[in-house]
């Protein structure tokens, strides 16, 4: 179960970073 929680945390972190990059590019343009 620990692996599943780690995987979910990794996916959430990746999605958050990806969203931040998209917002940053949108504001930078």
C-alpha cells in the first residue's frame, strides 16, 4: 500500500508542476 500512496503523491506532484509550468508560460507570453 505504501507504493500506491507514493505513486499517487508522485502523480499529484507531477500534475501540479505541469500546471504551474503551463500557467507560467501563459503569464510569460
